[in-house]
C-alpha cells in the first residue's frame, strides 16, 4: 500500500482505485549530454528529414489551429497497409492503453497482465478499477508463459495485455502463440503492444480484419526517434475503432506529431539503416557480455537485460558516473539491469566502461 497523503482541510477523497495505486515516477531528470541507454529510445535521434520538414511546414497560423488528422491518417494507413478506419492516433502508446481500457473495462472486470511488463498496463488497469491477475515470465529463463496464460484465461477474463517483444525482459512471442491466445480469449479483448516490432519482425497487425477481439499498438517513440512527440497508433477492426474514438479526446495528438510522422515514414532508408545498426550492435553487446562473463537474457528488442546480482544499483551508478545511463530493474527482477542497444560505437563505449566497473 503506498504511503498515505494527508488531504487538505475540506479536501475530497479520491476513488479507492487511485488511493491504492503506487505513484509512477520515471527518472527523467539529468539525462542531457549523457549516453542514454536507459529508456530504449533511438540513441541518435530522428531522421534529419523530419526536423527539416517541420521547419518548412510550421508557421504562426498553423500553430493557432486545432489538429486535423485526415492527410496524416491516409499516409500512415498506406504505410502500415491498413484502412484509415482501422486505427486511431494516440498520444504515445500510453494513451493507446488508456483508451483501450476505458473502452472495454469496467470497475471490477478481470484483466490479465504479464509480470514483469511495461508499468503502464497495470497503471491504467488500476485507474480503471480492474481486478488484475498477473502471470510471471518463466524463471530462470524469462520465457513467455504461454501454457500458463492459456489456462488463466476464463469466461471471466475481460482483457489481456501483452508486449511483443516484452519490456523489460526482451522476450518475444511467436505469431502462432498470439493466435492461440486470441482463440482462447474469444470473450475478451486482447491488446498486443508492438513498440519494438521493427527489431523482432513479428507482428499481429495483419490479423485485425479477421480477429474481432484483437488490438495492436505501434509507436513512433522508439525506432523513429520521436519520443518527445508522443505519437502512437492503435489498430483494430473498424467497428472497434469507432468505439475507441468515442472514448478518446478528439485532439489528444498534436499537429507537430502527425506532421513529423508523415515525413518519418517517407524516410524508409533511415529506418532500415538504424534497425540494421541496432541489430549489429545487439550482437556486439552480447559477445562483449559473454566475454566478461555477464549473464544476460535473449532479446528480440533494442535492449538487453543483464544480471548484475547484488551489484545492480552499484553498476548503474558507476556507469552513470562515466556518462552512461542504464536502467535498474532489480526492484522487479532481482539483480537485473536493462541496457538499451544503440549504435556499435556506443556499444563499444559501454563495453569498455563495463570492463572498468564489473
């Protein structure tokens, strides 16, 4: 139970669901001028074409008008090979999760989550007042608990949320496994978060027309290098998307974000080159960790989870002192530190620093 906050005199007590929640406070301060290997962002920035496009496109009059999404939706729909009616723009994946749960989950409804997973699944499920059940990734390998999850799905299950690949474990799920989950959970809605799809190559997006309980999210915060823009997409069957629109603020996504997205998807060479660089760097990091005798877990994403034992926080702080930020995850997986994979040059710098502090 989180520490109680004393209400001011005459203050109004919030909902029980909010009182019971632990606050989420990501460590976002003091990251400038450091090697950012802590939040799984693009470590070199967005395509230069995006910045130039925004400079050419923006003026005072443009900023005075509420966003219009038609042109951007058409371009993004063509890029993802879906109909414009098959998705909504969202303010990052966070809003996609929120809108999904607001649309389908009532107070007391059962929601199945994996553990550990992206914190916002639990965050928004708790805000909704859901009855949360969690399935652990299999120890000690952190493999996906497919059979355990299938057994956990019952007629009482209202929603299932899965990241593929998963954050922070890096665990990937096959399309066959997702299809089995969708079939088992026919009376529930299933949310597949594909924030790291470009690094794994496994997607459920083509299934949305034929699986009426499937929802797939994508983000522009990772490979596209637009985390500051807060733009995502939530895909589903058009009939579902009509309900999502009803549960969403009409102007939650800003004009700059949808402008930037249009140019980001045009620069396919930049995306392909960055993904190739990260995949090469991931292999370089794995070799380096093996040479140092550092245990790590298989990853299908742009990060690797390593086991620092009792030294997790010590290692994190020692790397920070050398200008390298990594993310301690020992509070949910004992001894573990998550390291974002950047370029090969950045990875060599990390490995050299690990040699000094390990």
